[in-house]
């Protein structure tokens, strides 16, 4: 796993991607709840329908090096991409359930919702930074094609 400045840069990209992903899904749940009278009908089914493409993408992914590429992808870059995708798939259902239960509940005051949402984002950002190294080491054992990428 990279260290120093490179690791800081990688984690910055991870948090930027995670923040965008979290914002989009929070907005989706918020709009869906608003359109259905402060309830989301069949919420587990919606989570499953959103989660299945992530799982399918991870299942069918087969990273392979292309030595003829003008700018070849490094092993670190593809490992980061795949570990981020694995982490996203692992955290997505928990994030969706937490947003639904702790932020979108009609019994919570509006001022508390913003604080709870920010707290959830901080919690999931910390969890993702912690889990990134776990998934970083797990990815090469799942996707054997990563061994063929250059390691400059």
C-alpha cells in the first residue's frame, strides 16, 4: 500500500467520491420519501435494487492489464479502484438504512436532521478511511488479474 503523500492523495479521492455518492443517495431517499407522503414504500426492496448493480459489477469485473495502452494503468490505481468499489458495496446498505432511520424519520426536527446527516457522513468517512486498507489488501486475492499490472 502506498505511503506518505501518495496515500493522502488516494484517501482524498476516496473521500471526494464517497461524499458525492452519499449526497446523491441521500437526495434520492429524500425525494422518494417526499413523493410518497413521508414514507418510502418497500424500502428494503429499493435498497436491494440499488445494491444489486454494485454487486453485479464487482462479480463480473475482471481487471486485466493492457500493455499496448498509451498510458498504462498501474497496479496501485486498479487496486484503489477495485477496493473503493468493494468498500462502497459493503457500506451502501448500512448507509441507506442509517439515513432512513436517523435522518428521514418524520418525528425528527428539521434542525436535528442536518446535524444527524453531517454526523453520519463523518462516521462513514472515518469508516471508509479505516476500511480502505483492509479492502486494499483483500482485492489482489479476489482479482488475480491485478498481478499483471505494472508496479512502477
